[in-house]
């Protein structure tokens, strides 16, 4: 049921219930039979409406009428007005019955038609992972990050992949990007834990470049970032805490922004962090990132003693949308 509700949120968005057609309200309430009745009435008046037909495909998926969904999906992807969501829905249907061969052909066709759709790369990668093709899956998630940098799911999947491989730099990098793109969801706690683990692993090293596995070569960007962090490694003496991370990342930012690296590797995350630092939100930001996962009791004490800072940071977070410009992919 949880998966179904998540998919409903993905396909129908977060619009207010009152703004939704009746059949969509019923789908969101899990009343699929009643939703089918209402949807068929709507289709009787507009039988070729792509939006209604997509809703029918999705409703068939939710009701596990996979044969019906596949038959309808095949028709819809051939339409000139088909969008990426048609391919997504049909791909998820193939994946649900473990027909990975047809799913892969479908995703390849969809990406050829919508080459910058982060959604299709994310779902294609998830399907490949389910099929046991982990090395191929991360290729798709990386492509999704490169071509659609503001779609969070590719970062989510990539972080989990790299954590399992103990490749901690991309866990740290992509984890923080994900949390700034998708700050309040059921997935954020999982990624905060992995982000904190990556920081503990990397900053515990005497030479942080050793965080890059021997199985691959570090990129120029990784060398620049980890080399800059290396200069402040002596600040970590008694473990990695939110306070220590605030201190070392403050020094890192000041050094990065004053060097040629800022011009060589323009990176929106660092600009965002620099803005937080200038406006006095850096402590609250780091507590939001690391406080609960590092020590729930210590985090609660910090919240109790910094209520004004917390409210100011929350207001800033709500009013400043984090967006990544194209062309800042350094992997």
C-alpha cells in the first residue's frame, strides 16, 4: 500500500484534493472500483484524451491488471502526443511482472524520445538493478544526474549504490545534493544516515584521497575537493560531530571560494553553502543535516537552546529553492 501511495503522489503530484477530478480523488483514497466507474464516464465523453488514458493505464497497474495496462500502454507510446510519463507507467508495469527484456527495450525507446528525462533514467536504472545488473544501473543514474540535475531520484539511487560499494565521495556529494533537492520526504532520513557515514569515513583518513577506491581513478573535481579538505584534517581529533563538520566545512568553503578552484569548478552546492554561511544559517543547516543521525538527545538539546536560529533557517529553507544549473556535472 505504501508503494501504491508513493506512485500516486508521483503521477498525480501534490495538488490539493479539491482541484482533482473525481476519479483521481478516488484513486488517492484507494477506492479503485469507484474510480474506474468515474473514469469510464469521463472517457465516454473524451475517448482520446491522453490524460484520461494515462489515468486508466495507471489504475490498471494499481489493480494489477498488468495485461490490460501493457496493451493500453503499447498503444499510447505510439501516439505523437505521448509524454515521458506514458513510458514510465508502461515501464513500471513490465518491471512489476519481471519482464525485464521488454522493459529495457521500452526504456531505451523512451530515452531516445526524451533524452533529458531524469524520471526515465531513474526507473531504467531501478529496473536494471532489479534484474541484477548493478553496474549498468549506476550508468543510467549517472546519466540522469548529468542530463536532469534537479530530479532527486537519481541521486537517491546513486547514493545507495555507492554506499554499498564503499565509494564514499559520491555518497557525500550526491547525498547532500539530494537532501537539498528533496528536503522533506520519507527518503531523507535514510540519506542523512548515509551522508553522515560518508563524512565519518572520509574525514577519519589521514589522506582523504584514500577515500577513492583503488578500483577507479579520482576525477579532477574529487582531487580538488578532497585535497582542499585535507588541509584542515587536523581539526578532527575526537570524532566527527555536527559541530566539527560545521567547523571544517567552514574552513573548506572559505578556502575554496578564495581560490581558482571556484572558477575552475563552478558548483551550485558550494555557492548555496556559502550563502548559508554568510547569512548565519550554517550551524542550523549542519544540525538539520547531521544532528538527529549523530545523536538524537544532543540534537534535541541543541534545538531547545537555539529556537530562534532554527526558525530563521526553516524560513530561509522554505523561501529559497535550491536549483542546479546545467553543466556542473564533474563525474
